[in-house]
């Protein structure tokens, strides 16, 4: 059984002391491939170097909306340069986060759309971070068409989910699946078409229920898989194969992974 963690911050300082062991434990649990996304320009070089040394790690480079105050005007130009030099798997995490206190909506919107334009020009998928802003993100995606991607930690409505799917996106589900109180998320994972779902850990964040209070880890993707199997009443092996195929397809990795 092989799994693809479609969003894991393996470059995070939380893993600095035992990153190699974390990755070894993940592989032992069947997590063969991981997408490692960027959130700020300062981390892009580290991500590309980390992924360069392991053919099961795939880099995404982006400027996260929640860290708007950290980004420089020159970061957009730098992103274009990095894409030309490194050719990442995707652009991300990018998007809109209107959940944070006093969000600069205009600033986030401008940053998001600039990165969508880059993704469109580079013909790369995007990894979306969206909180309390699905309608605005969907409107931007209709204006600036990109080659699909993933909506990480999806928490919108079923109708919004269908709009993402219609534009070539897969929807990411992770640790929240493992909590019985996450009724909305679990219902979405049950009712949405399987070919639209990808699994993710968002490690070291959003830890699964059996490890509550601990650092999240990509090896715990199997807990997310088990919860999805229970929610959908389908075999874990079948769901692993399908969600892995979905991730490979949306990131256009099929040829390189065979």
C-alpha cells in the first residue's frame, strides 16, 4: 500500500532534530511521496535542496497569505526566477486567509492574483490555502485560469467543492477526519466523489486524534486513511490507491513515479 502526503511541511524547524527519522518512519508506514510547500521566500532554497536529494519529495514554492507582513515586493520577481531555475512541482501555498485577525484583504488579494498569473504563465498547478474566503478564491480562479491543483484542508460547502472540482482541483483532507466532532468535514469526505480527494497531514500541524497534543508527522497519514475508510465504508487499500493516483494526476507526476 502506497500513500501520497499531498501537503507536509517537512522543512519546518519542528523536524530539524530528526527529519531523516521522520521520513524513514513515514516510508515504513507506506507514505512514499510527499509534497513539501513553501510559505515564504526565505524557505524556498531549503525546500528545493531537501527535495533534490529524495526523488519521493516534491517542492512547491509560494507566498502564504497569513504571512503577508513577512513578504517583500521583490518576492514575486524572485518567485518567477526560482520557477525558471528550479521548476517546482507546484506553486503554493497561496490563497486567501480572512480568518486571521484584521486581515489585509486587498493585500492578500493582490498577492494571490500575482501568484496565479505566475502559475498560469508557468503552466503549473497551485496549492491553495483558503479560510473564510472560498467565494473570493473561486472568483479569482474564474478570472485567472490555472491548470488545477489542490485546495488544502478543504472546509467549504459541497457546492463550493463542486466548483473547485469543475476547475480541475482536488480537495485535501487530513487530521480533522480523525475527530468525531468534525461532522462537516467528515460528511464532505463521505459524499464527494473519490476521484476528487487527496490525503494530507499538514505536519507538523493539525495532528490526528490518536496523537493529540503531539507534533504531527507524515507517518500519521495512515490514521487519516483509516478514518476515511470508516467514513466511506471502503477498503483502506482501495482508498490508498485512489487518493495516491489523484495526487499524482493533479501534480502531473504519473510518468516520473512509474
